[in-house]
């Protein structure tokens, strides 16, 4: 399959499996194993899992298809993809640009110079680049997110090494918390392990699509599922563990708050690596004879399976040693070592767990770096090796600011006062500032524009034509025939059916996904409140 690469010499996955494993590697990350269990704990368990599954299926899956289609159709990085498809001049973009211009002037009149200048610059960019902006945002988001994601990636290495050396055998939660807090405020350790994590990521990306990303995904993804399985078996055989399974899987809707729905939606986006160009980039290495429907279902399915398995690995052990599952972000780093300390052969299982976390973080980081590298290769005409060194190097450098300021600004007070002067708002650390910028602003906005662009500007018609390549009659199969198992029955695959998978997808991309993302975004930005 990779042999029929189109002219232009773009590398391709060796086949559907290579693509699915690499994209699942991008999707399955710290979001699944670190974040999903604790937000489920905070939002009441089983009922939240159901809402999350609905968001994945109704919003995540359609947007994932959009990104893969944009990538495969154009065979380009996110910026190149939007450049190739965006109209030369767009009234919507011009109107938007004028709105930003007026807001920018108003902000300057009210003395908010920092924001005012940012609005003016954005207005100018929108005027100049129009619908290429979502692509630029995606690449920028990849850059920003990787810079702090790799700091957390570095912690997984620290914890893995510490568990091997036996220094994670805590007696109580105060000791576990003290270890985590000392790590966070130690700029040297954080930076060294962040750099180590980035070097490993760069080495893989340096080797290219097939020899680097695909080869390592083929090794690391099965390893990840085997480790998860082993952890589940260890966990559920502990006395009292089944209460944890019960908490995780039994829906109790009385614990659901309106915010839970928005949290589920935001997380669905993050966990599927959407809005950041990663899937557009990976999609650009897919050849024309692959079935995109099946591929996206498999990626979403594997990601969801990993999240559910992570929950089944974590809650039973937490319950077995009577730890509150609602303890928040520290669940994985502070609680699990404590949990394992009480389990036979604890240090071994602890090391296995942090190895799992490291693998998950690494395969996701690979995709983030690949977004920036493929942009530099396509648009700036750099070689892969040069692009990896320059992009990897600058992301590592930026990440060092997050590494030395994970929980406060102590080491970079000058940067803090500069940011306060410009934005007039303050985050508790540079790490949080980057997280807020990337995950709460750039990611949902880019995701929203990707859905709007595919649904309304480029058009679902052309997107569906692309989807049809390699998918036999999949796109045009009547939805009910599909559910009834009659997909290949000659009487059930005529194109006159109205409710086909493609038409369902179009409706979701044009209306439901943009509306849902917009509401979630406005809520996170604090512009609407429940
Ligand atoms: N999906 C990853 C996770 O769940 O941890 C995070 C991520 C990776 C987001 C790559 C976006 C991306 F492009």
C-alpha cells in the first residue's frame, strides 16, 4: 500500500494497521491514564463514563473523520492542507477580521494595550491568511502543548527510575505528597528529565514516518495494552477491589453536574488528539485505498478501550487500599505509589505502571512533534533531520520554562511580571499558563474552525467524495441497513437512501459538533456560566 505513494515522495504508512496504531498512539496518552480516571472520580464515576462515551461518539468521531479526510485529501501538514483548500477570499474571514479590528481598537481605548495589540495582530493575520488560520493555530498549539506535556513526560521517567530504585515505597499519603511536591519545585530534576523525554521523542521523529513513528507504535502500543491488562488482573484480584469496579461502572446520575458534561466534551477532544493538527498530519500519510471510516472507528475504539482499561486498573486498587478516588490530579502520581506499597511485589507493579505512563506519553508526544516537523518540511522546505533538531530544540527550550515553574513563578519572576503586564491576568505558574493557552483556547478554537471549515467552507460534498476513496460503499450505506447487518445486500446500498453514514456525518459536522464545541469553549473561557 505504501508503494503507491503519489508523486512528490511523501512517506506513507505501510498500511491501515500502521496508521491505526500510530494514530491510536497519539490519542492514547496521559489524558487516558492520568486524567480520565481522576476526572471520572471527581464527577461521580459510571454516569460520567456514559456521558463521556456519548461525547466521543457524537462529537469526537465526526471531527476525527474531518481531520483524517483533510490530511489525506491534501497530503499536507495542517497549514498546507488549509492553504490548498481555503478559498482565495472569504467574506466570513473578512467580517471576522473587521470585528477583531474594532475590538482591538476598543481595547486599546480602554487601556488594555496587551490584549488590544494581540487583537489587532490577529485581525491582520485573519485578513491576510483567511481560512489558513486554523492550520496555523494547530501547528502553534502542537508547539505549545508539547512544551509542557513533555515536562509531565519527564515525571513519568523520574517515577519509573525511582520505583526501580525502591524510593517510592511510601508509608502514608503525606510522604507520597511530599515526594511529588519536592519533584515539582526542583527545577533541575524537572528540566533534566524533560530534556531526556524530548531527546527520546526527537530520536524517533528523526527516523521518519515508517522507520520511526510506525515502527515504534507497532512495538509500544501492544506493550501498552499488555501492561494495562496485567495491572487490571493484579488490581481486581485484591480483596475489596470489586467496590472500585462498581464505582467506575455503575451510573449514578445524581452526581452529574452541568460542568460534568462540558468536562466530558473537552476531554473527548483532548484524548482523541483533535484540534491540534496531529490527526491531519497522520492522515496525510494515509494512502488513497484505505477505508477512513473503519480507521477512525478503530482509533476511537482503541482510545476508549484504553481509557476504560485505565479506570479498571486504577479504581480497584485505590478501593482495595481504601483511598478516596475523588482526590484529583494527584491520583496517579501521589496515590498509586502508595497503593502499590501495600500490594505484594509493589515496587515491581509500580515500575510497570510508570513504564505504561511513559509509553503513553511518548507516543502522544511523537505526534505533537510530527505536526511541527511536517509543517517545517512542507512549508519551509527543511529536511526532516534539520526540522527535528530545530523544532525539537526550540520546544525543549520553551519547555524548560515550564519545567522550572511547575507550581509557582519563583525562578522566572521577570516573565511573570511581563505576562501580567501584557494580559492583565495571572495563572499560578508558567506551566499552567501554557496549559490554559493550549488546551483551553487554541485546541477548542482550532477544533471548532476545522469542523466549520469542512462543513461549510470546503463543503461536506467534497469531503464525502474523499471519504469514498477506499471505502467501497461504506459512506453510502443506509444507516439502518448497516445496523441490521445488511450492508452488502444489493437492495440496501443504493445511493438514493437519505440516511446514510455520510449524511449522518455531514449533519454532525455542520451543526452538532460546532454548537457543542462553541458552548464548551464559551464556558471554559468564563463567558457563559451554569
Ligand atoms: N491525546 C493525548 C492524550 O490523551 O494524552 C494528548 C494529545 C496528544 C493531544 C497529541 C493532542 C495531540 F495532538
